[in-house]
C-alpha cells in the first residue's frame, strides 16, 4: 500500500512516526526499518491499543504528506 514510504523516505517517515507516537524510540524504529509489522506491534504495546486500532492509526500517518 504505502511501501514507498517505508523504503524510499524512511528518515522522513520515521520522524512523522515519532511525532505521532512519542513513546516510540529511535532504536525501536531503526530496528523496524522497512518492517511495518514491527512498527504495528510497537504501537500496540506502547499505546495499549488493539491491532485494528494500531492499523487505523498507522494508516492515518501513512496518508499524511
């Protein structure tokens, strides 16, 4: 879907993820580079939301330009 964000613009996209979720660390995101599932899991755990909500929130960030 938004694979280009994960591959081509990782540094910019990582900054957007960190702005949205302050609890995500550089280390966690660097370990998750190009791995959307990893990021989803961190959002679930850090934000205390279920998978569907984490997916919805991540899609919102992916849509933002």
